[in-house]
C-alpha cells in the first residue's frame, strides 16, 4: 500500500461541504470575547492542555447564532470534551494499541465526570475536571427543560465513556478489519456529534418534543450530519491520528484495512462516503415540513444548526492549526502557514 507521506499530495476539495453554497460558513459575532471566558474557565479548574487555543475556536463556527451567554457555555463544554480527547483518549491504551488496557483510574474519573453533570453532585476523589462538569450542570439546569437535560446528559455520558476506549467496544478482528456500520456507529458517538446536535436546541432555547426528535426522518438527518462531520474529521485528522498517534480508529484506515487498498483509493472512497451522506442530508431536509407552522419553524432552525455543523467541518478545520503539519498528505492541511490556503478560498 502507498504511504501517505510519500504519495503525491491529495486534495479534499472534492468534498461537497467545501462549497459555500451548500454549507455556508459563519462565525459567532462575539467569538473572541467568548473564547477568553472559556480559557478562564479551563484555567480555573486546572484542565488546560497544550495547544488548547487550536481547539477553542471550533464552537463559534458550529454555533454562529444565539446568545453570548449560551455560546460561552457551549464553548466550556467543548473545552472539557477536547481535554478528555487529548489527555485520556489519545493514548495507546485508549486506542487499543500495543495490547494495552485502559487504566481503572481513567474509567473511574470519566464516570465521576458523567455523574457530576447528571446530578450536580461530586463523588469522592473528584478533582478539577469533575468540578468543571458540576459547574456546567449548575449553570445550565435552570435554563433548560428537564427532559432535554436528561437526554443531553445521557448523550454526554455515552460520548465520554466511548471516547476513551472506542476499539474496546468490540468489532475489530485480529486482522485489523471492522464492519463499516460498526465503525460508523462508534464514530458517531466518539466524535461527540450526537450531543453537539442536541446543543442546537440549547442554543435555540427550545426543547423539541420527543415525537420530533425521534421521528425517523429527523433521526436520520441527525445521523447524516454526524457522519459528515465525523468522517470529514477523519480526513482532516488523518496525519495527526493515524501517522503520528498510530490509531486505527479512522475511516481512511478502516477502508484500507477492509479493502486492502492503497491510501489514495481509501481517501477517494472516504470522500465519496461523505458526499453520499451530504446528498442524502439535503434530500431529507426537503421532506420534513409536515407539522404545524410553529413546529416547522423550530425544525427548520434545528436543521439550519446542522448545516452550520457541516460548514464548520470544512471551514473551521481548514482554519485551525490543530490538524496541520509538514507531513500532511493533503494540500489543504500541509504546512503551518494558513495564509496561502485561505487566500484561495
């Protein structure tokens, strides 16, 4: 198989989400002020980590509308999730490498974090990370419908639990292959996109009724949006996760293992999958105005929020240094200077 570091540079521009007419890019107008408050929050709880500023800019692209107060809360949540990803999930044991097993201490800490957010109560041995989740629970609980809080807390627990040990959830064979649908299911959870979609309601200051949230077309839209963002990230983060960190938990690596194909062929197929999901998203989005005017307006805002997530998948990842390197196999993320790339967009 061809090496990603020696192959001719490839482009991600064939992704449909690169088209601003399909996924228009916006940024919250108070992003910079909000990002400063998120940094203060991370420092207060002692959960700052290297290169956090490369990640801290994401949420303002995902949630470009809504109140300053709420987008800042969302930024704090994203900061904690990035902390867990970089500190606990990006390890050999977490990624199922070298035969390692996840430490019991990590499992217990993640459980304490989930409990602190679910209940607002700290378990014994809690530290700064757990206190940060407790503070967010206390800040949010009087702002939202209790039913939404239960749903979101469940999604958060599932995400942080799966994120620290995705391959440990099963599905991988000894030859390194895994069924596509198994990987896709895990990736939707581990990416954090399911709870990110829930946060659209928080930003819109609504709680969609269960019959809307679990309506088949709406559920599939959420899944499609999640896959576009998660698989898009697999492309942008390939050099960081696969080449540098050695993880197999990446769509391109999964395709290579399953198909025994070259890197270039795997990238082509990954782009095709993201584009298939993008086409399906817009097809479904035109089939959902089937309730009264009030519900239809809420659903339209919800879907618009998903489109912002899709645009951030391209626009933010193009603008952050988090996934850039001199060894990237993609033109868009090659090198550490953003000016030349952004000048062409």
